[in-house]
């Protein structure tokens, strides 16, 4: 029971089962403690497993993507890097945020491509939304070839909420004017 209270789930299960076996074979007292140890051990083990799964999912959801993915997938904007191609350009939420996007292999038809990233200093103070947007926009420069191909750039800058969670990356996304190609 003590190991269960200390959060040592698997140890509590094993010791609780040993205790149950001893109370049956030797007729000693402590059956209630043994059962409590097993129950606490099982609960502790389940909570630990849930915590590990949550941590793995969090790390996976926040890790950067490769520059070109092998197959289409949904990703959080914070996972995007230069070279990622977007299947569609999502409509921003009412507050201007974009959370998830569909990333596709660049060899497939796509609506936009991340052409550069702007990194604010990790210790920078929130500059305000207009200043953040302007700073990212100034970093987005198209080549003469991209301009000739009627490409335009849209920018995604961190929002105040994202900034508070540690997001310091702005993205420049090249969008080709497909209407002239039709």
C-alpha cells in the first residue's frame, strides 16, 4: 500500500499481489492493505501511462516537419518550416489566427509554399500585433522570377496568445496567381 501511495504503480501491483498470495497461503492479516496496494498500483500505472502518452503527443504536435513531406497530413502552423507546401490556404479565425493546415508534398498541386521564416529573438518583448505583422512582412522578399510568375506573399505572424506560449516565428508564404494560368 505504501508504494501505491508513493506513486510507484508497477511496484505496488507486484507487492500487493505478493501480499494477497501470502494472506491466502499463510492466513496472515493484511488482506485489505494488499488489495489497496494493488488498486493504487493499477491506478498509478494507468495515470503514468496516460501522462507518457500525452507527453509524446505534445512533443509530436510541436516538433518541426521535414521541409517536404512524403504524404498529405494535417499540422499545426508552429510545425511549418521553409519548403513546406500547403494544400489549401485556410481562412483565419475571427481573431486572425490560423491553427492547423494541410501540408502536402510539393510535387502535388498546392496553394502555397513557405518560402522563408522570420525568428523574433527568444527574449523579445511582445511588440503588438501590427508591429509583429509589419516585421514579418518586411522579411518576405520575392525573387524576380517569382514576381514574374505573378506570385504574391501572405504572412503569418505570431499572435499575442501564441507569443505568450512561446511562438516567436513568422512565416512568409508564396501564393501563385493561378487565375492567370487558366
